[in-house]
């Protein structure tokens, strides 16, 4: 039975996938869809993807259909390094501004709205746009970029704007960490495809741990071939990211869900996070 795995196309999720043996997975009729978080969210909801990382906000929207793989996330306890609000004026002077939002995000879009409304206490209007800094800023007072587009834009020396890291702002205002992506499994897939899902989980965990043990060195060299960037930049970037999903990350995420519900972004409160509790790890041949 075919299984489709979602894979976020950004470098921040790469540690989970770098050492996974995709050829062996293909032999097991397991395929990957590499896309933006927003696309993966839609595909997972529609059932065309059975497992993989999605926006943490998308999990809350589909909490009855999904469970989360234990101890896997893309989180930050402070600066995340790839989710930036660029503005022409300081945060406190954004009242009445127009902000362009990337169409590739779910969590970050709602996080920004919560931060500006509840913490900075400014009212702004939003337009969704494809992630292009120059086009977004042409007719707007600011823009939100995520992922590799945000990283590359941060390298542009000619960009003269204020830049705010949403992970850093969340930490400053709430004192908690922020989880941007989680690894979800469709409940209806577990009964039919448990064995391969458990193999995948093991492969994700082992890839994460091997990268961490190597301090991401091999993976960084691979990334540099396509994106560039200094080794010092990538070392700093990955050192700020948290790939676990312990109590600290879950506490921060539940606070985010609470604020999202208060703003009417979620139809019901999320009081707990459902983890796939009986998933078994075992020797994996998928690395």
C-alpha cells in the first residue's frame, strides 16, 4: 500500500531527512512530497499525505484526525533565524500599517497577528502574497517571510528595514519557547500502515540524532552547495533550533493555541496535545 511522506522544503526541517535512505523507502512504495508548509498542511488534511512535518497551527485545526510523533519538532527557545517580519518603521509605530504575509505559512502568519494584536498592541491590515521581498515591500509597510526566503533576504546588505525574529519576540513577550512545525500522523493510517510508519519514525529520530552528534557538519556542506552561506552562519542557525518536543516545547505551543483561540483563529480550545504513545522504535534499514 502506497504511503506518501510530506517533507518541508526548508533547511530548518532537513535534519530529520538528511540521512533517511529514500531509495529503500521507494522499494517499500513510500514516496516523498517536498513542499511548503502551507501545501503540506492541505495535503495532509485531504489524506493525500499520511505522515510528515506540518505547521503546528495545522495540527490544532485537525486535532481529531492527527496524532503527533513523539519528540520531533522544529522549535526555538528564542530566535528561530528564519521567520522574519521586515518593516519600514519600528514595531510600536505600525498602527494602521499594511503588512504582506507569505502564502507559504500557517503558524507564522497567526503568530505574527497574535504578537502585534495582543503584545505590541497595534492594529494592522494584512494581504497574502507570494514570498518575494521586493514585491511585498513595494506597496506595504512590512512583510513576513519564512524559511529559506527569509534567510536569503537576511543576507542582502542593501535591505534597509527593521527586522524582527518572531521566535525572539514570542520569547520576549511570553517567556516560553515556540514550536513552528510538528510531525503528524493521520490516525486512519496507523491501523493500515503501522509497520512502515514506525520504520519512518525510527529513521527520522536516527537522522536527527546523527546530525546532532556531527554538529550538522555534513548536512551544512550539502546545504552550502545549493544556498551558499558561511559555515559560521549555519552553525549558529542550527544551534538555535530545537528538534525535540519535550514538556517545555509543548507548554509554549499550548500557550500559542490559547492565544489563537482567543483571537478566533481556532474553532475550539486545544487543552492537550495528543502524542502517538505506542509507537515503537527499532533497528532501521532506512538510513
